């Protein structure tokens, strides 16, 4: 495909993201078998049993499944540059990958919580043009996801982690994200244990811990009981974080080959399993996700003990 043709195609994708089905799969140059690849064509659809023909591990239902998977979605700009496309093309393809493939597959595998690192406090160092493009993609994606969930009455709750009151965040983006939270909460209000998606936007792990420490200091100053700080437990402190009430991630997946945490959920990932893959985020398909989940299933989680711990025992982890 000539570059001009590809550029025209990506403009179509950018303008009409609700109608796009897995653009990233059609464009990627992965060496994995194309015949084995299957993508989800709807958001959060649980498939019926198809006789064991799923493209993930045939015994997947018998393997340990993480309760909470967190993603550092890296590699969008490199994906675009490799194809001679503008950076916004990579961010758009990454958003499509999230909505049409990764989230449906997570629900299919039984993952209850998912956190996506959308925009960090350090990302403000990027160019104004790229930041504007990222926010534009986020806004369109938030509106698209909200409309789909409302139309299909999908039982998925969306929560935002981070500071949306920053005056650098466009008001239209803030409104779209708040609507997404509000409407999904309304749908899930009378349902038990809905699947929950957390979007970390203008989020930083260090800042979250710092803000929690400030809350603690202000409370101590108001009460005058400084000695009470000595009685503070880790569980008490975690309640001051913006992640209060969210189970710690069992598995953190970072794409693009980078092997660092980048200020993501620093307090919460003390005992998470870390999976690093060279696959760029827009190329991260259901097969790549299955490989990560199968790798997780092979891990022995001891949390400092000598024997393997049942990770569903939240009381042990939080104690």
C-alpha cells in the first residue's frame, strides 16, 4: 500500500472510529500465524463455548486467572513511525485495539478488573501537538465506548484515576470522561460485581502517594493528635490513595519492549507479576494477551511466604 493511500485510510479511521473493526490487525506485520488470529467485533461480549476452538490455551478455563490486570500501553508512536504515518495514527490504532480486542478478551477470560495507563503526569513533557492529539483520541473513544455501553446495556463500570481538575485538560475531554463514569455507574448501580475498567489519566504513582501523605498531615494537624500517625497501618494509608477500594493488580503488562514501571501504581504493584513483551500496543491482539495470561498462570505467587498463596484471599493480601 502506498504511503498516500495509507494516510488517507488513517484519516478515515480517525474520523470514524466507531465503525472501525480492528484496524491494527489488518496493518500489523506480526510474524505470528494469521490463520490463528481472531478478533472481537463488539465491546465486552462473552462468547459461548465453541468446542475448544478458541485461539487461547485450550485449557484456559482451568488455569489461574488474574483478578486485576494493569496495562502500560506503550509503542503507539513507534507503530506509526514504522509505517510512515503521523503519530496520531498510532494513538488511534491503540484506542481501537483497546476497545475492540483487549477488553472483550479480558472479559471472556474472566478478568474482573482492568487498569489502562492512558496519560501520565510525565506525559505533559511531550509536544503540545501530540498532547492535543492524544486528548482528541481519548475524547472520541470515551464517547464511542459510552454510546456502545448504553446501547447494549453492557455491565461494565468505568472509573477514572488521576487529576481531571487540571486546567490543562480540555473541558470537552473532562466532560466525556465524567459522562462515561456517570452513565456506566448508572447501568451497573443495581448489579453485583460488574467488570470494572480504570483509566489512569493525568496520573502518577509518586503524586498519588504524595497527595495521600498530605491528606494525612492535614488530618493530623487539624486533630492535633500527631501520635495517632504511629498507629497508622498500610491498609489505613492505602485508603488515602485515589486507588482506594481497588484490588492490587495481579499482573502488569507492558508492551513495546520497555522494561520499567514508569511511575505507574507504585504503591499497588508491590507483589504484582510483571510481563514485558516487545509487541507494540496497536499490535497487541488476543493471541498476545493469551500468551501473557498463560505466562501468569505458570507463576508461583508466595507474597514473601515459603508456600504458594491463594491470591483470591484478599484478606491475606491486605493484612
